[in-house]
C-alpha cells in the first residue's frame, strides 16, 4: 500500500517509481494499492479504481469505465433534433437524445 508514491519527486524520480511499480505488477504479479488524488498519474498505472468517501468505498470501477465516465461532453438544446442528429451523424460523433425535441447530448472520445 502506497500513499502518494510520486509526491515531491522530480520528473525522473516519477518515471523511476512508475516503472518500478509497473514491473512489480507485470513481471511478478504483485497487486499494488495506491492512495492518490492525482488522477493523471494514476491513469498511467491503475487498472481499477476505488472511490472513497468518509472512509468507505462508495464506487469501484475499471480504468475503462472511469475513462468512459470522464469523456468530454456537451449538452445542446435545439428546436429540431433531427437536424442536429444528421449533423452529428455526418461528423461521426456519438450522441444521445435525452428528451425528445429538447436536448441532445454527445460525447467525443479524448
């Protein structure tokens, strides 16, 4: 169990710790529990996440699930969703209609 293992390290130290942890996991099958609020650094190491609130795990999810949840998105209100749907289809953008004739939502992968 590690608490903020890269906190305060210079860039080379961060790379060294990251590589050490990845090697321990991949070559030796070691599971490593890391406590950190730096999601960017965790995204380079973690395969699964646990979200803790007031000392209790409130959510567990895979890295893929977290990436899906955190994708950029935009909400639009339009008068005619069919026109916007055609535009989104032509741009190959993923979208979802939340309320007929009111709101269109799309997500674009990072």
